[in-house]
C-alpha cells in the first residue's frame, strides 16, 4: 500500500512578485521551494538535497539508512543520518525525554502510520519497547537493541529544510522560502498562513521580515487512525497519543530541525511543562489547547508583525496582538 501524504498546511508567500516556486512530493508531504527569478537554476539542486535527506532518514524507504537500521539492527552511518541521530540525542536530553525517536516501536510496529494503519490494544502499547538507551551511536555506526525501532518523523522535515537553506545561503541567495508541510523557513520577507485545525480556512496570518526565521506547526488533527485520540503524536513516557494540545505553532530563528523537534516534544508534554519549556527557549508560539483555548506568547512581536487571527467558525478576520 502506498504511504499516504502527511499534510499540516502552513502556506508561505513572498512579498516579491518575481519569485519562482516549484512543488514536489517528498518526505511524505508536499515540498515547495521558492527563489528569485535569477536563482531558479538552484531549484533542481535544492530538491535533490531534500531527496538525499529523505533517502537517509526515511523509515519507509527500504533502501534508506534508517529503514535498514530498523531491519538489521545496525548500519554504517552517512553524514545526514549521523547528524540527525546526534541532534535527536540533544533533543532527548533538552526535552526531559519527551522527544524520543524510539517511539518507532509504536508508530511503525503498532499504529503503522502511513501504511496499513490500525488501532493497537492498550496491552500492545504498554509492551512496546520505547528505549533511547537501546540506541547506540558512534562516528561511523549505529546499533539498536532488539525490539527498538527508530522514527525520525518528529524532526526529519525540519532537518531537510535546514539543509536546503544552507545550500541556498552558500550560493549567496538571500530571498527564498523552503516549505515542507508544517515546517517553513524564510530568507527575507514572507507572509505565513496557518491552517485552521477545526476545518477549512486559516487560523492565523502574519508577516516575517527579520532576515531568516523558521516556523513549525505540529497538530493532532491530520494524522490519526479512526479518531483524533489515536493521533501520531506519541508521548514516549506513557506510550500513548497526546491529548493536551490541538495545534502548536512555533516561531524562532533557531534551526528548523530544532523547531520541528521542539514542536513534537511540546505537543506530548504535560501542559505546565510545555509552557515552561517554551518560555525558557526563546520560542514564540501560537497554541490551541484541547479545551479550545487560544494562547499566544508575549514575545510574538519579536518575530512577526501584522498578526491576524481568523474566527474559527465564520472564518472572518479579527485582529489580535496586531
């Protein structure tokens, strides 16, 4: 069965009419890269980089490094896999173990997200082996214990966006947008629209013009099995999908891999811990809690301007924190 596309929609638009955009399918979603008319010759290389990242980090592609790690329990590392695994170790420690890529034993073996999806029994979830201590990384190899599986979906798209942006900047490009579903990075000015998790239309619109800023959105409303209670955001500590947040959008100058991982981790944290983490890591946020309450960080104006929220029922704009 073909893997279904995972899509949390954040749309990005440039202020510059002369931008050229291309969209391709990759990393289980739609990837869009926009550059200036004079820089369009760099689009092919940009998509090649994203494809190379996917070829290393995918847990679906039988030839990828991570797929082979899950199958054979050890691999020779390439650059992307080594860096992504080392970053995952950092995120695991920073987030008090809420970012744990060994939830693959649940996402891959039990729910089968993106494949022949199913709802596992409670007993199956509790027996699943989620153990970051069962992952071993050297400079050239990685090993996992029996029963452990790795899933880099919680940071892979952000990591891919970073690699493309690094390439574009190395070519002297200072106006570009790289988007992989919920992960976007803007070089120069851009307009962002965040999907309304309650239905059609948008939740918010804002502008960014501070050089280079990233946005990452995580939510429980697009990838789930049968009901949203069986969503893809797994709390590794209790081995269950999270229920505290509907949508989390983070905005920062931090790398997109960081933002992607932090959005994933915060999504599965207890509410108090989540806000404590966000408020100590220079992250602006727009959050809808499971009770429907909308929360916006006090530092949001440091990263965006002209922030407008849309009525979640009538989808008419109203200014908040403008």
